C-alpha cells in the first residue's frame, strides 16, 4: 500500500500540473477572449481533456489492487501522466503570438496533439491490464469501443484540417467520454 500511495502522489503531481495548466489557459481565454480569438473545437478538446484528467485521477485508485509493484510499472504509469501533461501543454502553449489565433495554432499542431492522444489510448489499455482482470471486465464493451473509436479518429485527425471532421470527432469523443463515465459509474454502484 505504501508503494501505491507513493506512485499516486507522483502521478498526482504531474497530472495536477496539467490541470493547472488547463485552468490557467481557460481563465486567460475568459479574461481576454478577443486577444486569443477563441476557437470552439479547441475549447471542446480542452473540456474533453479536463474530463479525461478527472477520469484518470478517479480510476487510478484501482491501482491499489496491484499485489506487486515494480519499477517498470511505476515508469509506465509516470509515462501515462507525462502524456496527459504534454497534451495539456499542447492545448495551451506559453504563447501563440506567431499564429493568427487558436484555430491556426491547433490545426498546425494537430499531428502532435492527436499523436499524443493516440499514444494515451494505447497506454490506457496497458494501464487497464495492469489493474487486473476484474478491472478490465468491469470496463465493459463501451471502453473498448470508445478506445477503438478514439484511436481510429486520431489517425484521421492527424491527416486532415477539415473543420467538419474535427468538430464531429471532438463532439463524438465528448459523448463517448460521458457514456464511459456513466457505464463505469453504474458498474461500480
């Protein structure tokens, strides 16, 4: 249990920095909406990532069931937290001065963002397997369908600048996130 607590604290510090980064970016956008030229698709991904962080933090409590901790498991989980932080940093960079607005910035960095999101999908599967068979079974089909949907969606999002595609993808992603939370909440009740 002590190792679990230690790992959870380290992951929490990294993910908390990401959440702080997101909230700071949002507050700046609210304070100066004309300076940053708000982009709805970008803000929808911000909402998705905030929900993702909250889900991550909640469901990582299942790690308490791991009977034997290794340095490899520790590194794997820290890598997961790093990926989440990097996605946060991609959504709200220190400056977008060299870009006209968040739309131009987001589309120019879409390969990085969706590459990280695809990596997170793969890492999340490993994370679920680390938590054990009971955890994996509790996820249900919604988890696997959502994971496949997001992974495939990322492959297309990396390649296209099409606004309809990006708006549809982020909308469907948010819907599947909510369904996954509802499914996991019902499963744990």
